[in-house]
């Protein structure tokens, strides 16, 4: 919330060059304000109607008093901007309006619209940033909020969110080749959410601590600016399309405004950065609803993207520890995972080929046959690899771990391998045998046990499969079992 409006202010100042502190005057403030208005108008209108003075600047000695007007928002954001060294702006005392609220309409199915009202209060707040128009970025920023309460009400339901504290920092460092390395971090303490709808029971979520960190390397500031502008236009196009939801159009085609905005964003995102990664963690989660409670001691998600030599590689890391389900019957408690870890990945796609495919897919009246050449090019550089680099599921008695990789040499051609290892597998089978309600799973476990091979203190399965539906487990071709017994290979 605070970061979003600070970003709007920063983008406005990026369009301006500061004068020396001693030279600030009412005439210069008016000229700068007009410059910012023209920039915002080119970015937002006609999709968003701007007020007469969306940014109001008043010269006050060695600084400018800044007021940011947001249409529909009760209250205005304020800040103080001072010219700094080397052409920078030092923006301090950033203050979001509190209490404040905004009302708007949301489209729902069948062309209907509902009124949405969102309001918030902030107990204490601090914010500052350094803006460098020459680089086109906020070179550093920080904010801290305490006692944040957000409420949202509509015909569909109501929600209340609270943060004891919420803070973050960012920094951008030139790399010497016209690009930037950017880091961002955020953390929150004492988050609670209460939500209820007219047709569903309420639920409550609590999180003791949340944190996030992101790194982008080799960012092109010019492309980042174009990507920001394209994103704004995409939001505007989407909102405009929502206002005419009853207008007939092909559901398989993007509306013209959306298509133009998407294509502009795709062009801007191409070669935007060299690599990026995001890691978010949460501690001591609790979700209550339907007279049930689920707890989690720790959860983490990470996303990494890089393209060395233009070859894309992307991965996601998911980890969850310390599951709890107090209402779960005791006989099922042993099946509750203590830990789950997943690491899906994809690699082998050239970014140029991917961008070409996405551009082809957003052509007016794009047809699958017209995209065939772009699809074929995706697999032309040795194929695409997808898989799970790591899978691990731990219960009180059993641990399953493994990895899998699938190489796609075309849309209809692929080969895959996997390795799965289990410890405590026999204990799992004994537990299932003892519970009649789980008996349906037993035949599959017996089959798996028969195909397994010893591996230290556990069991292992080496698996190969392809597009012909052939599956070989530890040398046994499963496709032959139904025909009279498996065959070793």
C-alpha cells in the first residue's frame, strides 16, 4: 500500500531534473508540476481521468512540498523533495493518508458489477527514497509502518487485515554497462486476516512473521520504464474491457485494447534483465475455518529465472515444515507430513523463441496452425527440459524423496526418467493394512513394494517413460504386466 503510492511519486520525479536548492522558486515548482502532469497524462489518459493537478508542488525554501492526488481516494499522499547531489532528488517524510478509503466497482459474471469499499488506518509511518532521473530509477528507498488495519466490504463479503508492523528497503546499483542490479526486501510481523462471505463460513489466518527478498541483475532501465508504462496501460485496458463486458466478442481472442497492451509489455520485457530471484518465507501460520484448524511452523517459496546466453532456465522452490491438524482423528495423524519440499524447473527455451511464440499467440485472430512454426522453433535448440529437481515428503515413519526429468523434443515427443527412494515404506504399509478405510490404497503399495530394489536402509525405484506410454520400473516393463507378467530389460 505505502510502497505503491511512493512508487507513483518516484516515477513522477523521474521525469524531472532538479534545480539547485538555492534556485527553487514558485515559477520553477509550477514548471516542474506541469512537466509531471504531461508525463502522467501521456501514461494514464484517456483510460484514467486525471484531476486538474494530480501532483501539486509548492516551493518552500530549499525544498518542494509534494501532494499526490489519487482520484477516488479520501485523503492525499504527501512528501518533501529536495535536490540532492549529482542530479538526484531526496524524498523524505513520505506520508500516506490515514485514515483513508477508496470505493470502486468490480465486474463479476454475467455483466453484473458490485461496489467495493476499501479503507485503512496506519498508526505510525516513515518513508524516504533517493530518485535519480539520469538513471531512471529509485536508487534507494525504505519505509516502515506500524499498526496497519485494512478493511474491505462489498456485496460478496467482508475482510479485515491487520499488521503489527510492515517494513521494507530497496537499492539499485549501476553495473557499469548501462544496467543496474536491484535488491528489494520486506518483512511483516503480526499479520491477521478475517474474511467472511454471505454463502460461506468465515475463516481466519494468522502469520507471526513474514519476510521476502528479491534480486534482479542486469536490469535495463529504459526497458524497465517501458515495461512499467505498458503494465499501466494493460491495467487500464483491462478495466476498460470490464466496463463493456456485455459487448460480444470471441472468448478465445483478447479484446483489441488488451492485445495491444500485452504485446507492448512483451516487447518491453524482452531482455529486461539477466537474472532474477525472489524468496518469501512465513513462520507460525494458522488457518481456521469450517470448525477446523491447520497450522504450519514454516513455509517458503522461491522463484529463480536466468537466461545465460539467452537460454532460459526457471525454477520454483517450495518448502513447508511442521504441519499440524488438531482436529484430525488420531489414526490419521501419522500420515500428516512433517515436511514437504518441491523444486519444479524448466530449461532449454531460448528467450527470443519464447518471445516470438508469445507475440504470435497475441496476433489478431491467432490460430494454432499459424503458431506452428514458432512452436517448432521452441524445440529446435536441443529440446525443452522440465522436471522436479527435488521432491521430499516426510511423515513420522516414512520419507519419500526423488527427482524426475522430462526432455521434450517436440509437442508430441518426450522421454523421461525418475528416481524415487523411500525409507520406512514397510511401516507405511503396516499402518494402511491396520485401517480398513484405507484398504483401497494397499494393492498399489503392494505392487510398488514388489518392483522396488534395496537401497541402503530403504527402497528405490528407477523409472523411465516416454510418449508411447511405456513405463519401465527397475527394468520391468509395466506395459507387459497386463499381458502376462512383466519383462525385465
